[in-house]
């Protein structure tokens, strides 16, 4: 999955190309390229995106309290929202 995280980001229950065709790792885990690390993974959320982009995604996902969140908190909240959307889609 690490390779897809260089060109796509997880939005809800699906993957879509990164904003503005951005390329590169989406989080510390993806940057290392191996699974045997204790680095933080955001589950497909592009934690390296701008705070404004993360805020927009959080708004679309209905994340409550987003206006007072830091960039890292937005990424964590989006990961939780995406995980829920995936669970719901799988029934």
C-alpha cells in the first residue's frame, strides 16, 4: 500500500489522486517504504498536505471541532473518519 500513498490519498472509503497531482510520501511510515518501523501511519491520509486541504476534507467528512484542530489533529480525525466510512461501506 505504501506505493499508492505516494500518488493517492484516502478520502472516506476510497482512494483518489492527491490534490494538484502531488506526489511523494503521505506520512512518516510511507516515506520509509518498509513495514518494519514504529513510525506513525495515517492510514492513507496525506499528512503532508496543507492544513487548509486537511481542513476541507474534514469539513466534507463532517468532523466536529475541526476549526480548533492542529494539522496533526486534523490528520488523525480524518483517519478515524475514513476508517469508519470503510467499515460502513463493508457493511
